[in-house]
C-alpha cells in the first residue's frame, strides 16, 4: 500500500503579472497534479514523505536569463529544473522535522504556447508535460543518452495519463 505523500507547493505566476490573465492551469490543479505524481512515484527521499517545491511560470525573457546564467545557453527554453538535493542534502534529523525541499521548476509560458501550437495540442497538455519533466529532474532523473531519454519520456506520458491527460500521438 502506498504511503501518503504530503506536499507544500508554491506557484509563482510571473507571466500573469507581466501579461495579464492566464488561466490554462489553476494553482489547485497544479497542486493536484504534483501530489498525484509524487504519490505515484513514491520517492524515498524523506522519512516522513513530506515534500515542498516551487513552480514558477514566466516569460521567455526571464527563462533566457536563467538559462544563460545556469546552463550557459543564451536562449529561451521551455523548462528548467533546479534540484535542491544536488547541492544541499539535509541531515536525517532535519528531514524528519520538516518537508524536504525538492527544488524549483521554471516554465516559460511563451515557449510552452509555441510548442503546443506547433504540436496542435492544448496549452494545458504542454504545461503538464513540462511540469512532469521538471519534477522527474528534481527527483534525480536525467537523460544523458537516447535510452534514458526514452525512459523518461515514457514516464512523463504515464504521469500525464494518471491525471487524465492523454498524449496525442504524432
């Protein structure tokens, strides 16, 4: 039987602050998706199975700055994941006392919108795809080669199906 997961999540909608109304995904939906995904993945990073993460929805300009600063690629991208566990692993007492901070996921709404239009699927589907990808990175998944990329993409597809989003096949 799966162990119940607790999630504290912050959604920072910087895109809406700059460009006005954006309602493709509500904060409650984001929380539901991430909680469902964590429940499904059952990470064993924290003894109390309580996690925290931040999702930042932003513009191409901001994600370009972050991509340039942290990945030395001076161009916008769709999603960036900054895993806190790569740099700061709390000791056992701290892990039991508070939610384990997984890290930050940053998604460019502008790039996501372009990709959704190019692939002819809803923006909500593209955002879920990118969020699932970012979460897997926060949990230690990577794709240095074709086989691991395919494995990760298949897992993303499974995660989207779990929240009722069916990927359109090309």
